[in-house]
C-alpha cells in the first residue's frame, strides 16, 4: 500500500482509536473539568491542543511511517502502568499518562518527527491534570508571607497564625482557593500556548512560562491583600469579603495578562514565525528504516489494551464479588457474642457493601467490638482507600495518637502488625483504642500502600474485594488514657477467635 494512502488512513483512524483506547480517562477528564471549579479551564486546554494541531496540519500530513523501537518500548511501559493505575484507581497517574501515551503512540509509528511536530501541543494537557492541587499548601504559605509584608507597608496591624490573618475588625483565612493555584494553571497554559503558537525557541517558551507563573502569583497576593484591606477600611461590611470571584479575575487580567501581552511581544523573534510552514513545524528528515504496516498495527493494538483487560476480567470479578460473604468470627468458649446492636465506635465509610459489627463480652465482662466494613467490588467512589473513607468520624471524635503495633503471636484474622489509633469522643471525653488492618482479596496488611498495590494486582486477576477490619475497646481514665489493659484484652481475644 502506498505510504501516503496508509498515512491518510492512520490519521482518519487516530481520533476514534485514541477515544476508545483511553475512554475511561477521557471520562475522568470531563468529569473533573465539569465538576471542579479549579480545573474547569480544562476544556480551554483541550481546545488549545486541537487548535495547535490544526495549525501544524501540514507538517503532520507530511509524516511517513518510520517505526521506532524506543517509542514502542515506552508505549508498552506506559500502557502497563496505566492498566495498573486503573486497577488501583489512582486518577492522577491515569490522567497524567494520557498525553504521554498519545505521544509514545505517535512516536512508535512516525518516529521522532511526530514528537517534533505534535509533542508540544499534546503535552499541554498536563495543565489540565489534577496535579496542581499539591502545590496549594506551598502557595498558601507564600501568599501569607507576602501579605504580611503588604499589610506592614500599608500600616494595617495584623497577627498571623499559620493561614489565619487576624485584624482588629475580624479574621481572614487563606484557604486552598486563596492559594492562587487556579490563576497559576491558567497563566502557565496561556503562556505555553502562546509560545508554541508563535515562538521557534524552546528557551523563549520556557522563559515566558516562568514569567507568567510569577505574574499570576503576584496577582493573587494583590487580590488577597485587596480583600483584607477592604475588610479593614469598611469594618468588614464590604460584600467583597464573601463574593470576590469577579474581583479576582479582574486583578488577574490587569496584573498578569496585560503585562504578559507586552512581554510576549518583546520575546517574539519575528512575525514570520507565525507561519505554519516554518521550520519549527517541519518534521526532521531522517533515514527511514521501519516502514512496515506492522508498526502502526502493533502500536494501535497496545492502545486498545486498557479497555479490553477490564472487560475480559469483568465476569470473573463479578463472580468473586457476588460470592464473597464474610461473617463475624465465632468467639472462644469464655466469650459470648457478637451482640449486633451494641456499638463502641463506627468507621466513617462511603456506601460500603459490607458493614458487619458486633461486641464480644468475656466472662469477666470485658468488651471488644469487631468491625468488618468494605466493598465486594472496589470501583470508582467505592474504594477501600479513598478520600471519603475515614477510620472515624472527625465530627464526633478527635485523634489522640496513631502508631503501629506488633502482635505477640500469629493470628488467623489479623497480620503480625496492626495500626493502633486512640481517639477521644467530643461529647463526653471518653477514650477508645482501635486496632485496624485491611483485607485485600485473601491477603491481610496494615499498609495503605500495600492495599493499593496488592489491590491493583488482584484486580488484574479478577479479584476486587477489599475490607477494613478493626477492634475497638474503651480505655481507662478521663484525662490521660490508659489503654494497656485493653491491649491485653485485644491480644487474648485474637488468640482464641475462630473464623
């Protein structure tokens, strides 16, 4: 088949192929962009990617099959990591891999010329990946630091306690939304987009991105200072304190976008660089070695593995999930129970499939609550390790201490080491000690990381089961908890309990 015809067919098939192969990730992207106010600029990023690729259509059309062993190797590795990330439901890794997989897929087929032509636009998707939230605490500290300087310069007396800025008229909290991460992401994307559109020098693109990031941070400092100053001079009566969304974007335009417009013009090399036929967009001429149709076939088949692997395991996963029915273990002869309606404590888990709990009472009237809470089939929003799942309800309890404890002997229902947590009830001040661990498939562990790793590997075998196991008991003392006797009770209970 003629190379030009083959390439044309490949381009026609590329969009549906990339859509189907990464369907779950595109869904996660769209949900993230639609639901999160921090990332709703993601639709703008995606539009920018398509626009830049359209501008470079001539250079992309000129590509011919030039298979790359290195590109295929990187594609295979990234697909394997994606499948594991899907199984472990690590959204950050899944979405971060999307632009890399697209890049490696094209590299496998057309060689480095594809990376030169399409690499920059495709990597813009990184500005819409939920990676940037992790910078919020750092940006919060920086915002508080510079606002302390601005308040001193404006002679506004203030006391600073971490993220709290305390004035005589009231207190301001620099929350996650005040970190400026939204403005930072938008500024970085716009700078990268402009640079890829008009610049031929990667150094100039990087410099523009750095300048945009700094300007966006300055804009956020001024925004926060303006809100605080408005509260100070109006005795907290200004509506700006509660509703400052529009105010923030006005400051962003004035302080970031307007200066960036003039700076970008100064950095631009020449008007001729805007032409789609410039050397920046032309693929490199390379000696063609691998022109066989096998390269796009193999690369495309690899791309279809992420949706096919879960589909192939679905029947086995459903069978194991439906047949799993854990039960509270039988007590030893000197214990009675479990008493199903008695409760010392409850975990705070979202919509568990399994929620078994009961209190066992010894002949000496010692009490131990055993709790099994989990999911027959872990999936999105039903993960054992998830943001919404907590060992205890933080509105009802507060954390006193947390550590690990190695048990004196082996037990059939627990690992050798468990997590020990002491909590205090907000109402009556009583203390409760918890020993907790996890069950993933048929394996027991106390490690959250092992839960994710083993859970991912188990899912690849069709086993998505997962549960929290925990013992709960009351500690002695109303001021300083003494949990030593309850630990001994836990040990004795575990030694004699029978599944």
